[in-house]
C-alpha cells in the first residue's frame, strides 16, 4: 500500500462494498473521470439554478464522485421537525473541560514541530449573527508532510514526533477562537487513481442549540487541488464552497513568528426564544 | 433581542473523514453516568450502510435530559467526575459498527411529552451530519401524541423508537440507507 487510507478505512471492506454498486474498477477511476463526473453534476446544478431552483448552501450527501458516499447517504428526504426541548439547548463546556494551552498545537511535545507555523483565528456566529459564546471548538489535521498520527494512515510521509495535530478551545464572549498550529500538507487517498486532498484542517463545532452541531473542514486560499477534490466539490455552489476557505490576513501574521489566517464560521439558525438575559449572559 | 431571524448563510459541513480517532474520542466519552450509578442503562446498537453492512468508522453523539426531565447546564462532559450529569456523550463505533453509551432513561421534559434522546451521526463517507431522535418505547400514549412521530407513516415511525431489552437496556440501530432507513431530521433555519 503506497497511498494512505483516508476514505478507505479498511480497504478490503470498503472498496469491495462501494465498488459492488458502481463498477468493479471504481477504485482505479482516473482523475479525469472523477472530474467529469463532478463537472456534470455542477452543470446540472447551474442549469437548475438558472431555471429558478434554490441555491444550495450545504454539500450534497448523495455525491457519487466521493465513492464512499454511495452507500452511506439516506435516500429519503430529511424529515422536517420542529426542534423541541433538549434540541433547543447544547451541552455546556467550561474550563474544567478545556485548558487554554490546548489551542496551541505547536507546544504539545518537547520540541518544535517542523513546517510553517500559522495562526488561524475567527468567530463562531449563529445564523442571526450572534456570537456563540463559551462553546467548544475541536480541530485535527495532518502534519507539514501530509501525515496523520493515526494507525490507519499509511501514507509514506514522515511522522513528526513533535506534532500530534489535535487542538481544542472555548470561544470567547465575542465568539472568537484562535489556534496556533502548523500548515498541513495535501495528502493522497484512495478514492480514485492519483487522488489528493487539498490541505485542510478538520473543525468540530457546537452552537447554542444541539441542532447547530456541525463538523466541517477549513481550506487554504488558492489550493490547486480544489477543482479535483470530490469532497470539497460535493458543495455544488461556488459561493458556498468559498465559505470553507480561510483568508490570508497580514494583520494576524506576526513579526518573525507566524503567518495568519482568518476564518469565520456561521452555524445554522438558533430556534430558541432568546431572552434579554441570555443574550447578555 | 432577536428571534429566529436568520440573516447569515450557514457554513457548509464536510465529512468527518477517517482520521478523527485520535482527536474526538476521550476518556469516558460514552459514559454519561458511571456504570454503578443507580438506574444506569446501556444504550447500544449498530450503524449500517445501504447494503446492511456495519459501518466501522462512524462517530455518534447523544444529548439528553436527566431522569427527571431536567436539561443539565453543568460543564464537565470532557473531564468526567463520575458524579455530575452533563447530558452529553460521544461514542466511536467499534470495528463491527457497534456503539455503546452508559446513561439513564431521560425523563419527559414536559408533562405528557414523549421522552427522547437527541442523536447526531457522523461517518467517513457521510458528507454532512445527520440528526435523529431515539424515543423510549414505554409511554405509548405520549408516543401516539408526539408531533414528529404522528407526522410519519407507521413503517418509518418505528425506526425512531428504541427497543427495551430484558435487562433494562435500550437497543437502537441506525441505518443510513436502504430498507428501514432511519428517519433523519432537518430543522428550520438549517
Ligand atoms: Fe483530513
């Protein structure tokens, strides 16, 4: 095995299952084949939008170019529910849960990790633009060589003994978060022949309502792999895709220390009836 | 004061991918209460794909009221003290797609309401999160009056109701696709 197993957690299991419903050589599809498949879906979306169909803002969960999605998406429409009781609240996290130093991924070992030191900062907001306060943000990522500390990652790139690639923080009163880390590299995976993921950081977020719970990936501006990546392109709308790309921000960059990026995250709308005191809490 | 006024477009979700395993699980993540806690139960089941094959790389989270129907505002989900009930749990499935939480039966949050546990599902291959509910099977009157369950055809409704095992545990499978596909939910403003 020469490429890492991202998206083929257990090769024998997943590829057999997925390919059974696509074709027996699914794992050997060329990039051109996948790109054409992506472009066709995007063209149909553009045409539909021109004919008045709604703008899409979330990824398609049924997106065949991402092979592993084929058997893992519901085929029935999501059922509309009015959120009730527990769904209108989220778990509370505090300083018992998260230490301030967990936001710096470069100080978790004895030495400095290799790679380009970066700061990523931004705000977590709800759909009404309110800051999401004192909530948990978790991140994980590959190192500067494109390797995860994970037993299933077989990509023959070096592990960095000084980098685990896992961080946490709590948002501030203004919804702000900040991580110091190393810029992750792209890495190969087995979706198709010569498949590479654009560099990304995985983000996990909580809102004020449990219905806002989300996991996503932050990307870096100008990545040449964007148009080739079926996970990123599962979001059919360019404006929506752009919402996952951080901005290089020289005001976040610090003198002789780290380059800086900003990325704000908007959760879905809160359905709770907000009281004055909660807003001011 | 603002209410339900969505002005900003939500950031898109993405798959959890395969490499969350050293980032998201934590010690006692699936133990909302200690196993020795009076009234503790096991909530367990299997996550399946569209061919009925267990999914070995899914991560589940639950969020629920306590036995009396109170929604906890306590911190400490990530660093459990074995006494404080925070109402939140996280469980990565095992190699056979099986998950286990140690928790309590949630009480009704309002008189006559059917108690349920809120569940969110993440998996490699699943491009966005999925929400659903795990209803307790006992209060059949409350279940019959539940607005969500009443809006579903009978064969779909049952995918949201857990089975009570002889020892008091709750069993609940999650089927992402295919026959008996679990009902997954969308909410206003999403
Ligand atoms: Fe990744």
